[in-house]
């Protein structure tokens, strides 16, 4: 289905600096060496504790940093036709930042929305011998998987108009946030994907913020701080009964976690 998140990419200047952090908080294993992707780029797979793939870490080169790239998480959204998605995004005020390019796992391109948030569109190729395989990188309520996708933006109405037109997302439900506007929930079919957030903390920049699920939010917070993370928004309850907290990982990327309190 168009607009479903299928992969998550962490851009970091030093992938080794985040290995212990994500292992401690989520049980992930980030490869100790990277595969060259598109030249000399260092691209390291992230494997979950259940053996599945959570995404990958892309090492930010000095050239990327010089051109404005910063540490952060970037989602990949499924589309049936990458070229058509690029054309539509441009018509809606978005920008093409990279690609399109085709590799063994599919065709992809990096886009920027009108407010400057980076994201990928991808038409994936299933693994050989598994024609019906689907990504489970986004799987709410399952520890180790992404559970919520939140867009931090300076213009919620404009961002909502862009993404609903591009992917056909639903965005009928919202939570008032006073003078800030509305926290706008986004859905793909019956699946709630996350929200578009009109309120940005001082440490945030425009971009997508993933919330990864953990089994015990208190244990995850302790692990995050002990392994070099900086807690920026401490544990608090959210509607629905879950608990969240926000951090900056050791490479400088904002990331959030969601889960129940320990018993």
C-alpha cells in the first residue's frame, strides 16, 4: 500500500558511536563494517533481536555534512512507481534530493517536503524466493520495531496537504494543541502510522521522528542514559495508556521510544 513505512535509515557521522546505544535500548545489532552503496558510502545493516531487519545506518561523509546533512532518522515509504511519485511530489512543492536509482532491493529516491523534511520513496523488490514478503520494520506494539512515525514541522496544514495528496493518507482525526494548532493523526487505509506535529521543541529540526517500541520504558530510559543518550523529554504517559520519552542518540540524532512501564 502506498505510504506504508518499509525501512528506516539512520544518518550518522560515526556509526560505531551508536552501536552500544541501540543494542542496550532495543537489542539491535549494527554491523561493525559497512557495505559500499553508491560509491564509497558506508551503509551498515541493523538487525533486530528477532532476526529481522530494522533498517540501516548510513555514515555521513564530510561532503554530505558540507552540503547540509545532519544526524537523523529518515523513513522509506512504499510506492508503486517511484518516477510518478517524484513528479507528483514536485507538483506539490516538494524537492528531489537524490536519485532515482535502482539497486538489487528496489528503486528509490530521496525527497524533501515543502518544509524541508527528508524522506525516501521506494518500490521494493522482494527477496529471491519470497515473492510475497513484506517489510515488518513498522509494526506497532512490537518491541524492536518502529511503532509511530511523527513529522516535526513548521506548518502542519501545509504538510498534511502535501502528504495526503502524495500518498493518499487519511488525516481526519486530530488533537488540539492550543495556539500551536493540531496534532494531526495520519493513516494508510485502516493502519494508523503516526502524526504530524505542529509543536517543535528547541532541539528539534524539521524532519521525521521515529518512535521505537520497547518492552519496558523505564529500563529503556536507564539503558539510553547509561549508553550515551541524552534524554530531552522524560517519561510521560500519552493517550491510550502508553509511555514515551525522547532522546538524542550519541551521534546526535533525535529518536523516541514507546512502551509500557515495568511491573
